[in-house]
C-alpha cells in the first residue's frame, strides 16, 4: 500500500496528472476536468495484482467503466503494459489508443504465435488479451451505434477532444494529441516486428527493439494549460523521428507546456535540449518513474543532475531500495541464493507523484504532492552524497 494514500478526488474544475511507478513500470492517470479521465500505460499496484490506475480510481470513488475516455498504450515494453488488458476491460466505454504497428497483421500474428507457446511473462500476452477484448467490442458494434473501441496514434494526430463544458468566459475545452510515431518509425517498426518471427517453428521470447520507435508522445491541453507526456521517446540513435522531428514540426499544437513527464526514465537517450526551450515553459513541473532491473538503474546520478539543471521542480515516483531482504538475516539470504539463482522483486519501491491545478482560472502554480516512496528528484541520491 502507498502510505498516506490520497482518497479525495479532484474538484470538477481541477486538472490532475498522477504518475505511478515502482522500480519497473509506470502509469499516468489524468483528470481533465468535469469527471473526464485518461489513463496512459499500466503498471501493477503493490498488491501484485491490480493495475495501479484502476486501484487509484477505485480509491477515489470513480467509476472507470464510464469516466475514462481514453486508454493509451505508448509502446509495448513490459514496464508499460503490465495490467493493460485488465485496464482496457474495466474501462469499457473508453477508446483504446496505440501505434498502428501494434494492430498490424504482423503484430497480431506474433501474438497468436506466442499464445500457442503457452509461456507467460511477455508484453505480447497483455496486448493479445487487449486485442481479443476489443475485437469482441468491435463485433458487438456491427450494425449498431457507438464509438469504435480503438484508434491509432500517429504524428500530430488528435486522439480526443472535448468542447467547452461551462458557460464562463474561461476556456474549458480539452484536447489530447499524439506527436509520434512518425510514418517512417511505423514502417521501420513493422519491419522489426517481422524480424521477430521464428526461422523454424518455435517462437523464442519476443523482445521489443531499441531504440524505441513505437513510443507515443502525448500533448494534452485543458483550457489554457498544456502538458507534455514524453513516454519513452528516445532521440539518441533514432533516425526515424525522435524528439527532433517533434520539435521541428510545424503541425504540432502551439503553446508551451507547464508539466513534463520526462521520457525514458530520465536517461540521456531521451534528452533533447530543444524540447526544453521550444516546448516547455521555464522551470516546468517535471516527473518521472525510475527503471530498476538487474544492473540497469535509471536515472543515473548524472541524469538527475542534468534534469535538475533544467528545473528544480522535479519529482520521481520511487527509489532504488530493494525491500526483498528487509527483515531477513544474512544466513537466510545466503540460503535463498543457494536455492534459487534469481529472485525478481515486484514493486520493491512504489510511489505516486500527483500534480493538481485549477482549470478556472488557469493562473497559479501546480500543487505537487508525493505519496509512498515518491520524492523530489533532488533527494534521490542525497544519501549517497551525505
């Protein structure tokens, strides 16, 4: 459980961006005003079973089946899709959004092959269940009315729009845009998916490619407030789009964002200086989820210092603490490691960064709160330097 778990929902005219994350996974839950919600990606809550986004909405008393308007999968890496199928099923009136590459015949064939192996623990499992759920929903719509249950994200694509909901002179409309992937990235992604097919009859565990060519970067506008959600978009080593294409696009929505979900866990591969100068206000609120798996730990201390050099108002959802050995003696730990070679810890550290801001009027600063193991980014390596 997250300590001091928030249970009070935002006001109707209040915007909220909540980022959840353990050491492996992340999920964004956004209240875009007047009872409308959006979920981006999925990770598992500390109970080890429930998607973090659904658990949060339940605590707030929000009916996910009617209130969630969009569920977005930014890409198919395991740390972004765990619990996604359960989320899509629960948010039954929401449209599911992903890259067109994840709905291609190549990817659907890949999911079918993986199901035949009977092996678990792959992002393909989650997306296969999502495809089956949405296929049933689409079949039910034949000859009837209703919104088609899925859509595709692409370069500068409007994914959702709400007209003004208030009689005031303030702007209460909202829009969600995808800024990626580019056409070239989608084409290359399809080729890389095809390369995962087995040469023989046995499909080995399909591993998504690097750099991340699928990643869906999102631009969210609510009234006069703008937010940039960077997913895992990488610039370094990405000739098919990346941040450079996004920044230089003349078709992307105008304005500068006051909140930034840092891409790719703060890694330098997701850094592109022009994003900060061309797409963000000075000193925006920045939030990120770490990546802690095996020997890979992101952000590094150098990454954290770079981000803090951009904005001091930076927060991270979790730290690198390993709780698996807490309360165990050295003898017990040695016996465990003699018995099993590898223990995978789920949600060893978990927290929530929550930013809220009034939509009417849009003036004033974001109010940022942290829960569980979340903390200001500046505190992440403070103990090591002390």
